[in-house]
C-alpha cells in the first residue's frame, strides 16, 4: 500500500468538501430533502467545521498517487486530538483508516501521550476505534468522547466513564 500524507492547501477545498459530503450523504438521505437542500446544508456544515480547527495538522491522504481522504490532528503538550479522519466511500473498509490510526497510536506511545476523539454515536467507525483500544469517556446526544492511552501510562480512566 503506497500511502502518503501531504499538507492540505487552499486548492484542496473542493476535494475536502467532496470527502466531507461523502461522510454525510447516508445521514441526509432519509430526510426527504432534494439535492440542492442537501448540498446547501452540507456546504454550511463544512464551512463551519473548517473554521473550527485552526491549529490542526490538516493533511490529504494519498493512495497510489490519488487523493482519497483527509486527516485532521491537533497535537498539544499533553495529548493528541484526532479531529477527523475521512475517506472517500470507495476507499473505506480496506484497512487504510486502521493503518493511519495505528501510525498515530505509535506516535502517541513514543511521546507518552493519550489520543482523544469524538465520534458520532451512529458511526460505523465506533467499532474501529473500540477495536484499536479506544474507550468511551463521555457522551452527549450526538457524540461519544473516546480516549486511547498507551499501555505504559498510569493514566486512570475518568471516574464514572461509560
């Protein structure tokens, strides 16, 4: 698998929108909206999201020379936040996301940091995160907060976590 990451640039905006839209399509299909309504809603959500994470490493996922997704990672002194990882639908369930997250787990282990993320409670990715050792540490109506901690860490789970 010839998998690379490169920094996103302003020229990638349409591609990033397409990736984001591909992650929302199934969710919106049941609403009875026409395509214009869906696209307008997705565009509004996309723009709000893009403005929400100014400090993150925003990278394009490249497989065999073709852009296939994006990963947003925010590294702080104490932890790594996986803000987003998304692949175009035809590249999902092929081990690509697992490989990228495993690379992040390896980085976190070396740095002695935990990894935190939020995932939609209805997302199929929840099973992936659980399989990789992430544990639920909180929830709201739409999202689970999850955390992965290196095995060598003495970090205790949050009391009362899910």
